[in-house]
C-alpha cells in the first residue's frame, strides 16, 4: 500500500485499514509479535484488529519499515515529562505525511484560509521534540498574513494586534493548553472578535485543581468574553499523527482516515455499548510507519453518531491484561 492512499476518499476506510494492518503485521516487529501472541493473522475484519497498548511507545521503538532507518531524514517526537520520567517516543519516518494530516484534517472542520493562528504553549516550549509545537509551527508557517505566531510566555494579549487581525479581514484561532489559556485570559484585558475560536489542546492537570472539560470551557468563554460555541478542543497525542476536533461541544469527530472506538478495559478486543465508559481505542492510518492501531490510556464514551467524549485518564490500577503481550527483546 502507498501511504498517499490514506487520504484517498474513493477507497473505503475498511479497505485502507486492512491494507495498513497487513503491512504493519509483516513489517513492524513489536506489533507483529503482539498480534502473533494473540493468535491474530493478517486475515481479519477491521473490528478484530488488535490495538497495541500505548505503553509500548515508552518501552520500544515502534517502527514499521522494510529497511533500516538511515541516520537522518526522520523526526522523533517525545512526550513531555520531568527529568528521569519514562517518556513516549514516536519515530516519524515521513514528517511530510504528518504535515498533510495536520492540514487535511483541519480542512475537514475549518477553512484555514480564514484564520490567523496564535499559539500559547507554556510547558511545551521547553520540549524540543514536542509534536504539538511542530504541528502549530506548521500551521503558522503556512499562513501568509504575517500575523500568525507563537505568543510570548507570561505576556498579555495586546489589543492593537487583535485589531490588526480584524482589519485584515481574517479571524483569530488561539491554540493553547487548558490552564495556559486560563492564565492568559486572566492577565489580558482585550476585546476579542466574536468569531474568534479558542482551541484548547488538553493539559487538564497542573498546579491548579482539576476541572471538568465543561467547566473549563465555560470559564474560558467567560474570561475571553466569547460564546461557549467558540471554545473548541483538539484531541491528539505524541503517539498519534492525526487529531480529532470538538467544534463548540464536548463531542469529538475524527477526520476520515481516523476512527475511535471505546473498549472494554477487561478485554480490549471488545467494544462497549454506546454511552458506556471504557478505554479509548484509535485507528490512525497516518501512523503508517509506526503503528496505526492504538489502545490509549484515556477514558471515554461514544454516542450513537460515533462521536466521543474524553473523560480523563483511566486509573492504571483498573487496567489489567493490556501490556503483558508486548514481548521483551
């Protein structure tokens, strides 16, 4: 399979997923061993494809390739973490594939021509291998008005810069981690245009108390002087190269090459019923050169329209039987 086919809407998701699965079983040593231990071959239905526990990205190099990687030409993303903490590592063989996923994925939800991108990323700037910072930099570089940028940390928004965006005929999309955005709103005294979108990217736990997603969005809307419908969310992570978006609600939708399911934590091969809590499983076909079939550590629910909510992290004490099949080298 050619990875360019991932974005080909004339081919069904099921066909593409099965082709990627066959390729990864045969060419990804870690995922191949995982499937073999489960007795799964390349002849399966999409619903039967095993999801690799996300912990594997901390313990192994998850690479799908028919040849050894050269010393350069690929990107390594690492999750944030304190010194000495075991961090996830995602080896991205083809960064241009990630860039296409960023742009094409957002185009399914937003007209990017309309937006200036501002990014406020405290806690991420110090991580030179942050996939979020890489994503935001790609969005900023493609926008040609000259107004898109990373915001300086611990500085307020400036009204004259907001007025310049309004005068240019563009709209503002402000990206940031949850509590960074709250801090930014508190120190800023500005009038945002009512069509501004605030895009929070997660990061619910810091020195502050935890908040529900609903409470966070209501607080951001109040502090920025926007309607609640203007507070959106992006769901992504170091181990994925695609993002899901919630557009003014608590429910996320995926781009056409990404699919989410909610799994039984006791037996992740099984999906739970709509409205029932479980582990979020993701098929991200853009993970062509790593692993496209991931069992996350996040708790979620799904509705009848196949939209999902993220309910926080799953208590690892409640998660049994997911990691034991990742072979030791």
